[in-house]
C-alpha cells in the first residue's frame, strides 16, 4: 500500500505513542483512494470479517455480523472524563481522566499484536469549512475503516487541510478481545481525545459519529458558541419552489432517518412539495451574520436502522441501499441478498440469522417467542449521495438556514401530534423536558419512558445544566431565531394502535409548521403551546376516521399535571445548575394548567 506522510509533529508523536502501547504489527495510513478501499475489502473478506452479497442484486454490498453482546451502544460503559466531576453533570457517567486512562491502558496494551493499526484522517463537515473539525482515528478494525470511508470525508486531502500544526481530535479504537467486561467508551473533552476499546458496534467505534460529532463537539460548541445536536436536517421545497430547511431532534430509533427523506403523499405532492435530505442524525449549527441559524450535516453517510425499512415506509432509503452498502446484523437469504423484520415482501422461508445461525420462517425459541432474523438494531451504512432526495447543498461550506427546530419522541400518551412553543425560552423548556420510550438502539429496557432532553441524554459531553444555559444564550444571540415545535407521531388509541399513519404523511404536520413560521395561519392557544386549528392541517387524500384528528391534538390537563411531577424530579437532579428560566417555565406551565383544570 502507498505510504502517506504528514508533517504534523503532534500527529506523528501521538501515533508513535499509541502504537507503542497497542503494539500493532504494522501501521497503514488510509489515503481515501478506491484502490486502497478494494484492497481492504479483499483482506476483510479473506479474514471473514465481511461477506460479499449477491453482486447482481446488491452491487458493492457486504454483510457484517457483530458479537451477540455487541449490537448497540453501551451507555453504561460510556464515560465523560472531565477533570472535575460536576463538569460531566448528573446525567453522564463520569470517571477521572487518570483513572480512565489507566484502566483503558491496561486493555489497550498489546491489543493490536498480530494486527494492523490503520490511521484514518477524517473531516466532519466539508474539508476546509469553518464549521468543520478534523479527527484522526487509529483502529485495528477494517470494518471500522470501511464504515468511516462511507460516513465521513477520509483521506490525504484531510491531512493536507490539517497542515503542519493543525489541531485534531485524537480517536483511538481497538476491538481488543471484544469482551464486554473489558469494554470502555471514554471521552476526554478537555484533551480533545476519545478512547474506545472492546467493541465493534457502530456507535461505539465509528468515533467520528456520536463520540466526536456529539459528545466532544457539544463541549467545543459551548466554548465556541455554536450547537452540536442529535438532529436531522431537511429541505422542504414548497409550492412556490422556495426551499425552507428544518432541523429535528428525536431520540435514537424514533424516526429522524425516515422524516429526513420522506416522500410527499399524493394529496400534497400535487401542490408541488418535494423533500431534500441534508442529514439524518447530526446537525452542527452556527449563527451567521444575518442573525439566523445555519446548519451543516458533518457526515457523508447514513448509519440507519434496518427493521421497518420498506418501500411503503421509506422508498428513498430502499433505493439508497441497493449499492455500496454495508449491512450489519441482518438476515442473509439463500440468494445472497438480505432481509429484516418489516422488509419488503414475504418473510423468506429460511436463511442465516444475525447471529450466524440457521433460521426458518416462524421458528420460536425455547420460551416460545419468535426468533428474529435480523437484530432489532440491525443497520446499514450507506453513502448519502446514493439517496434520490440528497440535497444539492450537502457540500456547501456555510450550510443551510434553519427556519424551525422540532423536538419529539415516542409517547403513547400525553404529547399531541404537534404544538408550537410560545417563544425560544419556552421551546428550550419543551426540549429540556422531553421524554421518550427506550428503543433497541441502546442496550436497556425496551419501551420504558425516560427523560431525553433534546434527544441528547446519551450524547451531551458536559453538564446538561450548562447545556440548557447554552441553548438559552444562543436564542438571545439570534436576531431571527428558528421557531420551536414539538411533535409526536406515536400516540396510540385504547388498543395500542398508532392513531397517526406517520412516515410520508408527517409532511402534513411540517406544512403547518412552515405555515406558522411564515405567519400564514392562526393557531389555538393552549396551556402547553399553540396547537393547530383542525382546518389548517391539509388532510387531502388522508381519510382518517371521524374524531381521530381531535384525539391526536387533544391535551389532557390531568396527564400534563402528572408529567410535571416527572419533569420536576428530573430538573432537581441539576440542583443549582439548572437555569432559573427553566424553573420559571415550569411554574408558568403549572399555573396555566391549573387555570384550565
Ligand atoms: P437513530 O439512527 O438511532 O438516531 O434513529 P432515527 O431517529 O434515525 O430513527 P429511524 O428513522 O431509523 O426510525 C426508527 C424506527 O421508527 C423504525 O422502525 C421506523 O419504522 C419507525 N418510524 C419512523 N417514522 C415513523 C412514523 O412516522 N410513525 C411510526 N409509527 N413509526 C415510525
Ligand atoms: C443512535 O443510536 O442514535 C444512532 C446509531 O444513530 S449509533 O451511531 O450506533 O449511535
Ligand atoms: Mn442517532
């Protein structure tokens, strides 16, 4: 392989030091070339780390299986290692830097013996943009290299941009023994350093993603006065041909990817609507000289949830993942293609499941539960440029202007389909008091409701009390702040069935949101915020049964009063660290609910 050089002394010294600790047999620099990618694929195939899929039906596609206990982010093994404990805040796991480095060093020592250490220079954001940050990931996993080449901008041009004395996030990863007892995901925001060991699962090991672009970036963003958020970014081209952009924060596996590339339902398509996908997971946002908030997606690919993806729910994604895609933990069909629960067509009669075991349609485990073919958090890694709705502004160094920020989560009850915050401060309260049901994206109890402010509870790299303060300050700095909304696609009826059809139909709600931003429609003032008048949601082509829209928009005062108990409990965790403004919003909501009860 071609040798790559960097004249950056800090980089060279750091690599030598890490190599001395991990003791790889060799060090290989990733230059970003197709030629090198092909070599890596070949080696990875030979080692059985990836499998080539049916090249006629899925050209350039591969399958990878992780260890059965390494299938989702491990939040209990994820730490923010600030020098002072309070700087990590009450919602993060904390370890002192010295303790964390010592513990991990013991696992990293000699972990790469017999392996290659790859040096991946990557840029989050367009190379050279003032938004962008450079990271260098050292890893002993070819799977990580191949994924990073899809998810980020990788190669020599990044080293060139780094130059002789540029700064970078030092990202070290080793699979080590893939032992959950020796697994640690450590962030040292004060050292601009990430150490991840003992895992091979995406969110734990693609260090440019959650570790750099959210945990470390959020820490930097507060200092530099911008925002690093767990948000999709999408452009909505309206009937007049004008494109407006929105950003939305939903917790993991709560619908960001799906919303970001929705296809307008017939009733709205006729009006001329069209969607442009900018990003599905992460937004970096800065205030520009026009007083507005501008956003980029620092990534170049999707690491999307497979189950439930089909040509009804997400036709654009079905199209996207036909080529050059790495599938992880899905079912392998006899014809060398793949399948997951909720994929197009009938379930196959047989295949090899995500664990690598023979699987037959309808098989049950010893307790009589159906055995899933694909893991519920199985995913695909695929380039954003494959996506038919990919925005033409993906590489614009200054990003896109954001008209609305949307928060949301999975709530069977309580939250209505949509409401608008009274103002920025109230919107920050709505975000800060968000809660959602746990999904398969994190190891833990499925379905349990937990507080997940701004969908950032697993991803904020510092004290969330300070994070809320930062959000409040950002609002004050903008002459034209985006309006803030809250949505819930997941309200259910008495039988537990979704009341709202979701997916493409969600555009009906987005249309109302933009109409509100453009002062086109009035709304109904309620104790929790502005709610649509029924007639202002265009329901053309969507005949919901009588009364369903009312149920979707209803606000149950008693339930909200109960919710406030949970919010109070959460806010109290922060003690004096919670901005007074949020307690003010809490009190005001309490009073408005009382006045309406
Ligand atoms: P991360 O990648 O984990 O951050 O998740 P995400 O927010 O991008 O989630 P994604 O869009 O992949 O959605 C996860 C699950 O929610 C999938 O099973 C979808 O089918 C389901 N889903 C998405 N949108 C809707 C919707 O509007 N209604 C309903 N009922 N389900 C939805
Ligand atoms: C999430 O869990 O929010 C994801 C997937 O987007 S991962 O990158 O694994 O964190
Ligand atoms: Mn995510």
